[in-house]
């Protein structure tokens, strides 16, 4: 009977103990940003009009904007983007994208995504829902 209790306790607590180790040494550290193959720079303006100029920019470690239009998922590479304006409408985060060819597109974005970059003083992270505007570098 004691053996059964011991097995039960081990089975119950091992996942918690292993999970705690990943939160201590997790990859979501503020001093690390995703490394991308292509390098992009951008200027970000948040909802409080604070400006951050960044290099090594990515969204969730990717160098494109991803979103929904209708039932489809679309991606627009950073190379084609001049700027993105972010706004909430009907509870959805929308991105109004101005392309380099001066055409426009609108996508519904994932509110939980994070933007990453490097400033002259360190790393930068912000949720896309906290952004007002993103202007891609030349």
C-alpha cells in the first residue's frame, strides 16, 4: 500500500517539478530575442506615443506580418511593408498595412503575438496589441 502511495505522489509531483525548471531558465528571457535569417529595422510607436527604434526586428521570431482575412491566413513579408497601423475594432486587433508599392491591405492580427527587436541600449519586446504603429526601415 505504501508503494502505491509513493508511486501516486511521484506521478503527481514530477510534472510540477519539471515545469518549474523551465520557468526559471525559460527562453522568454527579456535579454534574448529571436534570431532571424534576414535582418530588418523598424520604428515602433506604442499606445502612449513612446518611440522605439530597433534592429533585428521580428514578430514571434518571424519576418512577416501574419493575419486573417475572411477564413484565410495571410502573410506579408517585411520586405513589402512600409508601415502598419494597429487598432482595435469590434474586439479584434486589426493591422492596416501600407505596402511599398503604395497599396493597402488589412488583416486581423493575433493579439497575443509579441514584437522583438534590439535598441541601442538593449533588447525590446512588446505585444502587438500595445502598438499604435510600426514603420519599417529603409
